[in-house]
C-alpha cells in the first residue's frame, strides 16, 4: 500500500527525511503529499520536492492534502503544536527526537494519540539498529552474566556556526518556552534512549533517582559537557558522560558491563563488540518501521511514544536542574576562525570515557575542569 506523507521541516535532519521519502517513493511505498517549512526551500530541497505542494502553514497544508502520515522534524519547542495538528488531521505521526521538551507535553501528546487511535513513532534512529536488538537479547539471556551497569561516553565537537544557525540552539528556553537543547538531551539523546532500551527500562517508573552534572564551555544557556547517572528499577546503574567540546572527536560508545563479559556498542555505526569479537549490523529507519507497522500491526514499532517515559524522565531532570556551570577558562582552547571556530576542553575526552567505564560522576572522578575545585595544571602540552 502506498501511503501519503507530509513533512514539516525540510532542513537540518528534515533533509534526511526528505531524501528517504524520495527513495521510498521511487520504490512505490510512499508518496510525498507536501512539505511545510517557515523558510523558502533551498535548491537541493526544491529538487527533492519537485512540484509537490509547499506551504509555510502546516495546518493549511494538512487540510489540503489529508496525508496518511505527518513527519515533524522541526525545532524541539515546536513539536507539540505541530504534532497536535498532524493528529487532528487524522494522520499517524513520526516526531523527531527528543520528542517533547517537557514531561507534561509528552503526556499530553500521548493522550491525544491514544484518543485519536493513531500511531505515534519517535525518531530515535538508533533503536532500529539490529546491533541494539542483538545486544538486548544477549543481556536478557544472561550471556554477559549479571549486568553491573551501562556506561556511555561521547566526545563530539561543534562549530560556532552550530550555535548561530538558529535562535533556539544551545538554549534551555526561548521566549519562556522550554527548549532543552543541551548535549545530553539533543545530540546525545540517542545514547540515553539506547541505554534504557538495552536494559528494558523504558517506562517512567522504570527509572529512580537521577544525578546530573551540567557544564558549559561555550557562552550558552544549555550544557555542552555533561554527566548523568541513574539507577533503573532492575538495579542497573546507567551513566552517560558527553561533550561537544572534544579534543579529538570520536564515535560515541555504550559499554555494557556484565559479570561474565563486556560489550561495546558503537550505536551510530551499528558496530557491536562482544568480548573482542566485532559484528557489523544494519538498521531499519523509523519511517520504514512505521510503514511496516501500519501494514501489519504485529510488526512492533521500534520507538513508540509511550516507550519514551524513561527518556522523558531524564530530560525532565535535566530541564529542571540548576543552570549549567561554566568550565573555567584555563581549561578551554579555541581553534579555527569564524563559523568554523571550535572550543576544546582540556582532558575532557579522557574524563567522559572514565566516567562511563567506572560508572562514576565527574565529581567522583574529581575531573580538573569542573568548577569550584582546587587549581590544577593541564597535562596536555602548554597551558591553555
């Protein structure tokens, strides 16, 4: 069955959706009914959209096209109002991650979807990885023994232009509306969602106390260097430590630490290491999985909105935490010029990895770039 799709948001990750829709359309699986964006389409997007309807008003576009599926790939704080319009038009919903900026918004959208009898998929692409499914089975079957904990570390680097590309970038809120565009809740949201899925702890009540340490090297309101630790109802400790100010950027990793063995998952590339043996896996995108589910409800959704409760509890803990603390200037280096300029935090790559490996917080590791600690001297060459 060929299903019609409307896309809200054609830039950023929305461009990936637009390209995938074109592939699925060529295969006869979908038909692009229209695209909504508040800005004019650039030449690349125009080529993908062709002569299909374009509108700056999603409600108007939905009324004229009546699609089967609406995809919302817009800034975080716009997800709820646009998702409401998709459901009101009788369309199933695919909403990008993080799905909503507050727990109350998540509960409202969940209630609306249930009342309408419509399917709501979230855009946690990593949850469609066959590597994640395999590792989850190994853990559930006891192949790694008792799971002591799951640690995640990520060291990415973002340019100045990343934060100037939009007025909501790097903000906790915009004009009084929650945004929560920090490292933990947006760029590394997949890490948290995947760790919780591996543990089988996806519901709101599956997560107990949450500790967060939020820092920022940049002059932004949100965090760009952070550590989070929680304990699930199963007793599993989950720790994630991340930065967008890496010294040397690298792929993020999830470590599963068991009494019989360890596993290392590179969730962005679907590579799984089990006690030294490397496995390369594939993945199914959220849209392809949604289409399969609509054709056959027995095909489980890989990331239904109702299974985002644990992630939303983490997001809520980050949202309501005190403002991030600034990294002392002596631990920061600047490289590059103009929009390509970057900040590096000295020692951060080793710190995020150590936090994951030891299931520890930055405070417990006494990492040197944390503020309010005794003065220390970086060991990476000349002083910053």
